[in-house]
C-alpha cells in the first residue's frame, strides 16, 4: 500500500460510448469509486509521464485533459484527422490528417500550452515505422524524424528553426531514439541488392556520421528496436517471414544485442530453438527477460553482458511483464494461449504463485508495482469482456465484467514516487484478501486465481506446482488422509476395513495366488 506522499493509483476504463476514471486499488468496500464521470470519445491516451490525457471526440475534436484536476485544458479542431499522439511530457500534440494532394502538409505539430501549430510536414501514409513522424526522447531533449536516406534533427524548444542537423544513413527504413537520455539513435537498413540488413547506433550530437555500434544480418523482414533506460544497451529482434529450417509457420526470429560502448555486438545465447515471443528490459536497464522457443517456451533473465541470471522455467508462455520497481516478474501466455500466469520474486529468485487469466488482450503492472491488471477487450474479443486485478503473488484482488470494454489502462506515474516493495509483505499480510466477494460468481478463473491467496504469509517452501497439489488432494480423497497428512474419521474406518480384508485374504489364500 502506498504510504506518505505516494500518489493514488488511477485507472482509465473505456466503453463504446466513452471513458471514465476509477480510483485505483486498494478499494474501499472492495469496489472502485469513479473519479471522473463518463466522457464521450472514440479514443483516449495518456502522455508517458501521466500528466495529460489526449481524448479524441466526434467531429474531429481532440481534447487535452490535465490529469491532476481532470479538467479539459485545451481543445483542437483538426478536420479529417486519422491519428494523433502526444510527446512524452505532453508538450506537443502531433496529428496526421487525410491528405487531398501530394503537396498537403498533413502532419501538424501543435504546442499544447498555447494551442498554436509550430511545424508542418508532408507524409503519404502512416505505418508503424513512420508514425509518429517526429519522435522524442522520454525527456523531450531530442526530437528527430525519419526521412529518405537520412535522420533529421530538430530543436525541441524551437521548431521554427527547422532542421538543425542531419544524419545521413542510406536506405534507412526505421529509427528508434534511446529513452533517457536521448543520447543515441538506432537506425535500421533493410537488405538490398545482396547486401545484408543492418542496425547501426549513432550518437545524436551534431557532426556525428560514424556509428558507435553496428550489426548486420541476412534473412530479415522486420526488426523491433528495444532500448534500455540509461541508453547503454539495445535489443534488436530480427524476424523473417520464412524459416529456412521449415520448423516454424511463423518464420524465424533472432535476438541481437548491441551496447553503446561497443563492448557487445552479437546474438543473445538462447538455449532453445524457436521464435522469440517477448523481451523486456527491467526498469533499471541492467537486466532483460526473454520468452523464447517452441512450446513449451522457456524464459530466462540475462544481465547486461548476456549472462543468464535466472531461469523462470518453461510452459505455455509468450508474454513477460517486469514490475516497475524491478522486484517482481509476471510470465504469461495470452492471445491464442490459455492464459496461464506465473508470478516471480526476482530479488528472492523464487516463484510466488500461479493463476490464470483466460482471453486477456492487455496486461500491465500498476506504477507502484503492487498490482497486475489484465483486460479482455473488444474488438479483439467480443465476449467475456472484463478487468481482473491481481496481487503481486497472483491472488485475485478484483474482477469486473462489461458488456463491451475497449480499454483499461493505469494512469502512468513515476515508480520513484511510491514506497519500496520491501514494505509489501506486511501490507499484504494485513489485508484479508476477499476482494473477489462483490463479483463472486464462482467462475472457474476466479476459483483458480484465489487459491494462492495466502501464499506470501507462509515461509518459503519448495515450490509445488498446482497440478501436484491437486494430485495430493485427489490422492487424499481416494486413499484416505488429507493433504496435511491427517486421517479423517471416514478414512480411518476405511483403512481398518482394508486391513481386515487383507488379513482375511492372506488367511484364505494359503499358498494360492493373492488378489493384488
């Protein structure tokens, strides 16, 4: 539970007719209270620092809300708008409009505080690699744009200066600025005329044209570029549409790792063949976790030198979520997998509990690192839409079903504003976990989820998977005894009866064959 000056958690929930804001857990009386009543919209998205909320409404109207007061502070009328996004600190709004002619400057950058446009660009279409057109580092100290054969840099304080310097990279198809600080930019160049594809890392300062690190590879259709915080390491997930070994329908994937100091350029040593399903850096940027291999997939935590630190076992997993405080990990199997989740304490190197959240579309830790929320949302799934919130150990804290749910997001907060996770054991122990009571409809998932509710209160013992516990319970029912080892009255009676029958058979059998 957050203490002292820790901010309260808040959750954005969006239904077909609009969004509202809940007060986050812990909930009074097991139910969230509404902090902001429903606002009609077609989409809503927080800035990365959580201070502003961008809401797209009907009639091409985009509203910006202050997340402290939940009041609208600015409104933009942008005809034929197809997409919009905010810069990480909420300084700028970027919009993409339907173009009527090639000369149209259909990408507009607006200053949110005074509402004026500060920069215009032309862009034919919008793809994952080209939107947003202008990319910012998390602290907004660097702003750049992918252009033909070059990366263009701007002064984020004054866009009227135009392009302040250019980095020439022939054939560049995608760029990714490092997070904090924005000292580096990664540039991807696809295969061309027999030349391999490559990812190069450049410093973002002026007059820089030589890469500080480079990695080349063949059989590459797409890449995902994943920077750590601290801007020291880049994970490059290279995927090809065709697997030359014909082992995978989904093609082939390799995970490469490059460091900005040039000490490491190579493949991450994964111990199992098959696709890389997910990879995520820890909040410190000193470790990363990977889920990989043909099912059952493996999961491993590596350090910054690609040495394995912790094996998280194997199972039907394709998702890894690292808690913002770095203490806990959730390993899960979502999408076309059955929704198994395993919660780990990374510091203690032990598993805390397992549960299920079937049909989850989105999943994320709360900013304070104490809760894990999954959501089943439309349009991906049209039935069983709902939100589940779990404790850090996998016990179900809250569940709410919706006729139709489009979005469920934690309001971003800096994890540094919350108390340390070390206090967590006491705060969870003091809670009598009965958060499922208001929604206690006895669904299979809630029954499974609530089993490990008391796990953290016990002393760490050798981990027994759920199927082993279930087998022990069945054995106790069949053969007398209980999982704790004590015999019930009925079991004692049955035991005596069996002993008498054995004695009788032994006496009758004499030298004959006995009935096993």
